[in-house]
C-alpha cells in the first residue's frame, strides 16, 4: 500500500496553500478536505487547529499538525529540501526570512478581518521594498533559493507570498526582476501550472 494524503483545512487558501503547492510541485496526488463544521471537528485534531495532514499507509494512519511542520515533512519526503547541506541551509534561511515576511503581511492581507489600522497598512507597503531587496539578495544569481537546479520548499513559500502580494498590488515586483522571474519560473512548472489552472 502506497502512502495516501488528506489535507484538512477551512474552505480557503490561507495556511494550507503552501502545502497544496508542495503537492503540486512534487506532482503527488492528495485529497483536499474542507472543514466546515469546525466546532464539532476541533476536538478531533492533535492541537485544536488546522491545517492537519493525514497520512495513511500500511503502517497505519497519523495526523500531522502545524503548517510549517507539514511543509518541511513533505519537503523531506518529496525531495524538495535541497540535494546537500549547503542547499538545505540556503533553503532554511530563505524560508525563515519569508515566514517573517508572511507574518508581517497577514494584518494587511486580512485587514478587514483583523481590523488593521490604515497607518499600519500604509507603513507595510512603504517598508516592503526593503524586504524585497533582502530576498533578491538571498536569491542572488541563482535560479532557486536553495542554490541548486531544482526548487525547494523555500521557493514554494516565496511563490505563494509573492502571488498573494501581486493579487493585491500587481505592480509589487515592478522593480524586482529577479523575484518576478522566480515567480514566473515557478508558476511555469508543468505540475504547478496544471494545479493553478484548476485552482478556485
């Protein structure tokens, strides 16, 4: 029996989208299960939160919580972590930098839900070029953030975050050609392109 995967999350992209993109990058099938009865379902989760990845194999079933734990687990299983310690460390550095950025973006992306002050939103967009310059510096002249010939989980996180910004402000990457090229390069991966074409 091969391993099967089921992703449990609310019916939106949110924290689960990088996980879905991991499956797309690896071209591995999974079941996407939207959770709409959260108060009833919550007690059945390991930490009382979503997303949760359910893995089923001949050795049994296990539930993995925490979005980044899931992403890194899949990176190891699907060989999306880098081929050696240098690439793995590069990917980790980029991923942590991107996660810091994602944390700052959340109050802007979900401003209506989080009741974010306009001054906070304005400051975010004013400060954003410095963050993008930092990321371009990490990428350097490499094709992917790991520094190798194949994408890593850091590139998945980068694409998702860049894509969310461009959905809000299409001109976000106008002055950052390396990041725009990374975004376009990742989007053009055949299995990713197929996923994005059918994504709601």
